[in-house]
């Protein structure tokens, strides 16, 4: 397993797309912090990039990498290795590579300008989002042989989590505006890891007042130690469930 993980990490870190992704995050992060007079404002500007670009790159790159490694996977399956070991090795390798790229690209500037609990929360959220969307991408990739269809599914999933989910939530809030649905929204936020990460970071930045009464509800729950622990556990669940489902599908897949 260690040899496969090492091979995947080295192969990905030498990939030009991954180098461009890392340099983009690095240059953009330093630019934002240097342009803003207040580094806290820079962190807020960087938040939107992390919540959009990181999931997009993670889910697309992972799906394409899995499809391009089809022959290598077939070779590994022909060896006396468990399929679970092979698939998890790819998952760990992809997750580690994207997490390293994020840590170098966004982590270094954040630690220089905002080495506080808010900065650490943003780092944790970025790493978890990277791993979550690797797991989702691998589940999508193992579900269909067609590369174009698989990549299309990953793009649709990203669009849902990044854009469509918020629209659906706003529509529900508008339709049921006469009812006290704010507490219900706390549970709904767990259905989207991007939204959950956004809430955790905004609460750490103490700008929940901008979210109105709903923000106060979120602060009462997510602002507590128990709420923070549950939120992090939910994010880890978003990693575990898709990863285990993809392992199950890969073990039964006819290569």
C-alpha cells in the first residue's frame, strides 16, 4: 500500500496541472493579503476562492486521474493485492497530494498573515474540502466506465454543491418564510460540505451578524464546542461515506 501511495503522490506532484494549481493559489493568496489594508478582509476575500476553486479542482482532477490510470489499475488488480488496498491507496495518494498543494498554495500565506484560530479553521476547511471532493470524484468515476459521462457527473455535482444548493435553500426559505425554519436550516447545512465550511469560517471571523437572525441561530449551535465538534464530524462523514461506497463498488466492478 505504501509503495502505491508514494507512486501516486510523486506522480501527481510532478503533474503540470497540480503545479499550476499550487502557484495560482500562492500568487492569488499573497496578492489578496497585500492589496487589503486589513488582513482579516483579505481572509474573507480568499474564502470565496477556497470554497469554489478548491472543490472544483479536487473533484475534476481526481476523476480525470482515475480514468487516466485505468490501465495501471488493471495491472494492480492482476497482482496478488486486495482491491480495497489498491483503491484506498489511490484515495490516500490523491487526498495527500491535493492537501499538500493547498497547504503550500494557500496555507503558507494564511499562516504568514493570519496565524490565528480563524486562519487555522480556514486551513482545516480547505484540507477537508479537498479530501471530501476526492472521495466524491472517485465514487463518480467508479460508477461509470464512460470517461465523458463520469467527468460530466463530477461537474454537475460540483455545480450542485457550489451553486444550486444555495438556490434551493433560498427558494425553500422564501416559500416557507411564514414558518420558523431557521433551526431546520442548521440541519440542512449538514447536507452540503461547502456551506458547512463557509458557516464555520464566518462564525470564526465573527461576521455572523451579517447573516441576520439565521446567523444568530447558527452561532448558538456552531459557536459552541459541541457544535464545532459535530460539524467537524459531519465533514469527516462526508469523506468516509463516499470513500467506502466507492471501495464497495470497486470491489464488485468488472474491469
